[in-house]
């Protein structure tokens, strides 16, 4: 019998955040051809922003009162939306 590992909510959000950060770097560098100097400077800011997405669900989980916005799906959709917004800014 195989056991399937169940990921915690924070692990799910962190995985989505890491994948979006990698996709953002690939799209900006290879598709939109952002100069390397600008990309490396801005990636530091993006890493800080995406790190916040890794930590916020853990902070929210400590509170007793839960809202409908404290789900991994909400945070994952928010991360994808932020990623698409960043790409749109560079594409404009």
C-alpha cells in the first residue's frame, strides 16, 4: 500500500510561489528580453515580495478566527495574479 504525502497549506502556497517566481524570471528574460542588469536588480525585490507570500499564510494560521480568504487556493490565485500583473507591466 502506497502512502501519499499530504502537503500542508503553507507548503502548497510556498510551492506555487516558487514556481511563479521561476516562471517570472524565465518569461522576463527569454520572452520579454528584459536587460540582465535590470532583471537582476528587480529580481531581488520580487524575491522579497514572494517571500512574504510564503510567510503570510503561516501568520494567518495562528489566528483563531478564520475567514474565507485564508485558504491555499486564495493565496495561490493571488500569487498568480501578482505574477501576471508584473509581466503585464513589463510587456507594456
